[in-house]
C-alpha cells in the first residue's frame, strides 16, 4: 500500500522544491549563541546568528547554564509523569509563582510548550454557546487550539479595530454566552505589535475577555520586560497571557498560561495537554528562575537589544532595503519572490551571516522575506557586518 503513497509524497516534495519553498534544516555544532558554527554544503564555519529567538542572548549565559547544572544534581533529569500524578516538584510551583508576579497575573500553569498552552485553553474555557474572535495573523498554535473547541469562530483583519468591533457585534447578536478576543502580542512574521489598549477598550464595551500570546515580547518588550500588556499599560485588563520559555527567557522549551485564578484552576482540571503530557523538565524550570532573577536585577540586556535593533533597522533602510516598519527586534527584510529570498539567504551564509528565507505557507504568497532577529548577544560590529553582508549579497544576486 505504501508504494503508491510514497510516489504521491515524492511528487509533493518535488513540487515544493521546484517552487523554491523547500525548508532545509542546517545543523549547528555549538551552543546557541550570537555566533554559531554551522555545516553548509559540507563547509563548516563560524557565522553570525541572526535567525534565532535568543533575543536577550541568554541561551548560553553562564549563570543560566550554572543554574541548570545545579538543578540536574538537585532535581534530576526528568519527572516521567504528568502533574496531577507525581510530576510536580517545588521548583515547578516556584516558577509558576514567579511568573505570576512578573506578569501581574493571579496564577500561572506550566506546559511543555506554548503550542500546548494555546492548544489547551480554548477547548477548556469555551463551548458551543461561546464565541472566539481571533486576529487573522495569529500564530498557528492559536489557530489549531481554536479548531479544537466547539465555540463559534470569528476572525478580524490584522490589528483592525473597526473589523474587530464588527465581529464583537456579531458575537453579541448571536447570543454568545462568553466571548474571547485572542491576539498575538507581537506578530512573529512581521514584528508588528498588537494595539492592546484599543483591544481592551472594545472588550470592555462588549463584555469580552482578552487573551494575548506574548511569546515574542516577554522578557524584553515594555519598561520592565513584562511584554506588550506592560508596554500598553493594560496588565490588569488582560485576562489570559500565554507565552514560552523558549525564546527570550532562556531559549530552552516550555510554555505557560498566566491568567485569572479561576481560569488557571479550571485548566489544571480540564486542559488536555496539561493532563496528558509529561511535566516540564525540572532543569528548565530552575534555569528559568535564574533568567527571571537576571531580568529583574538589571535592564542592560534590554537596552543593548534595543540599540542593536535601532542600528540594524536604520542602516538597512539607508542601504535601500525594505523593512517592515516598527522598532521590534524582528526586522523582516522584504524580498517578495520565494526563490530569490532563499538564494539571498544562501549568499549571506557564504558571507558568514546565518539567516533564513521565509516563504509560503509560513507567509502569504508573494511576500517572501528574510526575517532578521536581533539579539543582545550581538555587538555593534556584528550588526554592521550583517548589514554589509546584505549589501554584498544583494549585489551578487542582482548582478
């Protein structure tokens, strides 16, 4: 039977490659850092890393690594269980309490990933009599989580408050018992920030709850690094915040839902990814506590990241590249053609700059780009070298 299936799959894979949409996976043989060593076409070498979510450069921070070593000795390698059986240690409860305080929420529940966190919220909180209203550019995990629920599904155009209000009216006219608005805090392919104050104003007007996936913001956006709710002054008005420990907060894995106490309490009883997945490894929980210590002790990493971001965006604009507007560390360099974006990424790697071309279905057709992600781990020299490499690679591509 599989012989016929194999032929179909090979045809599909050939079509992906022919369209310039193939996504190769490069292997790095160093720790995740601002500089890594990759194998590209059999030519290993040190390259500047501008495509990781390591916004604060903490993935190989010596204090975080030391905390992980200590946690292995104290707590062991893994829990081999789910939370309600025998998968909860003191370190898990401590991290939940710290995250709650850091994010200004009443309680927090840990998941093995933010994908699981988003996958476990909607089905638990919403039924057929409810409505969920989602931004059109929300992350795939939100989309998949919504699909698991039986709630009425409505969508509004990206950051379009007039369209959101129309969807809220539809939900109210449809007699929704509960209405939940859900948005990314920062949209990962564009670096755009959601207008949360306006979202909360509309939610108050129509009696809706607000949920924010702040994975690309927590740790470095906002005066204290508490994310987009802090940036917009609405920490007390957002009902649910989901996020990851796998980006700015150390770069390992794990996710969380920080929310009103009753919401978290129900998730502990009914959320399937929480009830049926192994507990977050204790070493990650302990290292994440150290990350929060570092964030609360000083803002030097956030300042350095902001400086690097401003420098890159300014220089690339001066060199005539099209970068989507904003001031976020995600700086999408718009190319348009998928094959051209992929080729430009290859030329940049040859020049010692590791970036990735993004194309359909990750982004819409005709909007291929190279998503550059700045880090506090980069030096000013690193940023300037990356811009120079873009200029040289473009010249070769167009020559």
